[in-house]
C-alpha cells in the first residue's frame, strides 16, 4: 500500500511538472541546473559583491554631477579592468547638476501654542532654493490635486501641504508608492497654478518614522517655480493636527539648494565577449547614481553591483557564455534618465543585436521573480527555465515592466526587471535610512546568483 501511494505520488508529480514546463528540454534543464548550483554556492560563500558594496558606500552618495558620482564611476571602471573583463569603457553623458546645499529647515514661526517647533524636512531633488530669509506663510493642507482645485481660492500666497498617506493596506509597496508619488513629482506645479509660494509633501514611505524621503520634483514653464520639500511622517501627522487646531499658524522654510549648469558624466560599461555569437548582446545593469541621502545602498548601489558581479562570477567559474554579456551602469536615472537614453541610442548600432536586457533597481532583498516585456512565446520559453531559477527562490516569470533605463533599448527581444521581495524597500528608499548596514549579504548574493543564472540562460537558451 505504501509503495502504491509512492508511485501514484510520483506519477502525479511527473504529470504536474510536465504541465507546468511542457517544452523544457530535459538535458538543458539538467545541465544548467548543475551549473547554476555552482553559481549559487560561489556567490553565497565568497560574498565578493557584498564586499564591493562596502567599498562603494564608503565613497558616499552618488548624485548625478557630484564629485562622489565621478569617484564611483572611476572606481567601477578600475574594478572591471582589474577583474579582467574583456572590454571596459566609459560612455559620455551630459547630466543635470543639482546641489542640496547646507540649509534645509522648517519651523513654526507664528503660533500661540507651537511657536518655535521645528519640522524635519529635506529639499526635493531639483527644487529651487528660498531667499536667505526663507518663505513664511500659512499652510493649506490637501490630500489630492482635486481637493487642491476645490480650495484654489484659499491657496494664493500660502504654502500647500500635500498630506496623502502611503496606503499601508496594499501588499505591493510599489503600488503604494505609485498611488502617492504624484504629489511629490507634480505638487509644486499644481500648487503654483493657484499662486502658492512653496509646497511641503508628506514623505512617500512605508516606514512610520520621522526621516524625510527625497526624490525628483518637476517644474513647468507655464507656472512659477516654487520651492518643494518633503517632511517626515511623524511631523506630517503633527502638522496636520496643529493646523486644524490653529488655522492661522505659520511656517518658515529655508532652503539653499540650487540648480547649476549641466556637467559631463558617464555610463560605465564592461563585458564578457560571447564565445559563439559575440555581436549578440545580453545587457545586465542598474543605475549607478543615487540621491544624496544615506549612501544609496539599496537604490541602486547593491543592485548595480549585483550586475557587475554577474560577469565576475562567470569569470571565476570559467563559464563562457555563447553571447556577449554586457554590464551597463547607467548614470542619472534618478533625475533625468540621461544614461538610459544615451545607451538606447548606442544600442541602435547595426553591428550589434541586443537580444535581452535585465535591470536590477528594486533593492537587494530576497529574489522573487522576473517581470518581462516580450512576446508571449519568449515569456513562455523563459518560464520553462523556472526549475533552474527555483534554486535562487525565483518563483515566477510573468509579463510586466522591466526598468527605466533598459526601456530605452528598443530592439531587444526581452526587457526584464529583477524583482526581489518589496516589503522593506520603501522603508529606505530615497532617505538617510538607505545605508550599507540595511543590506543583508545572503539576500544580496542570492539575488546576484539569480541574475547571473538568468543572464546565462538568455545567452545560451533564448
């Protein structure tokens, strides 16, 4: 009876596996499963990328156009050369230069109950500064652009406080971010339409603390350029209560951030030349710039280094991919995407064919899946590889977006986003919370292995 149940279970397992992976080549799966096991073990035991991340974070944050970003670019170039990549070069990119300055303060300057109370703010990326005396005014609180429009008669000469919270009821934190971030990117534009003199935005984060989160804000030539800043969650809640209690309360904001002329920067590019099809390219990459808060460890230092180590892992294991695998560290994704745009132009080179591109830009947490923009037949073929990718806890491959930078590669068969677990990403995103200490080495190195395996499978099996 026990033996009978065993064979029945084995038959059901075989049938279900065949239904899930009906076109998977058994020899291919077996061969690359063994190779993948060595990739996983090598990545987890040697921790090379994690050590590189420590070096990178010691340079500091890498805002486009900053001295630290150039130092990091040269660090990556030299690292690739020393690790014997077949080709290494810098691709020139002109980038905007925005500097935060040293002054960013806000305090209640007119109040019966709260006079002198300081508020924890940070300038939004791209914001103009204030005068030396700052900007002082009453606060108009809104939670949507529709509410702002309804209150438009009250806005002129005031500071608009956008206080729409991150929706903690959503499982996908990127969805929560997406539903709140427009008040950061377009808040100053919408407020300026009705004569506001500044905007304050509730930080877009899943963490309940008082650390303000920055990020890019936009201006429109049709409207006055007004300063924009974000405020920590605890202080946002306090300010909301305070202005209900005392509507005539006033706040003074001082910022000395500034937009300066564009400067020269670079994408960092390195590759391992394909053994059979050197002119067919598999790109792996992330954006090498970061905001100037924390050290950009999760966004996007660790993910960029994961893609660097893809090439290094293959080198260390003496694995020779059929197609060229190219690492591109894109500059300026955070406030302009100039690096992605420039590489997209390069990818039109008729002497090369871009087969696929993988972007890692969601932090260095435990691997979950790959999101793919491609024909259904290509996605189906990639799904046949799941028995191999399961070694790194990759559970799914499904249609979806890839990444900002690789989206400019218009002629590839597949554009792919690496998707790790997202529950902690918005805790650190664009803030002083994004430090080296928040990166778990096992999670990071398992992600490195997942991207390496996927790149190799694309090279040899697509």
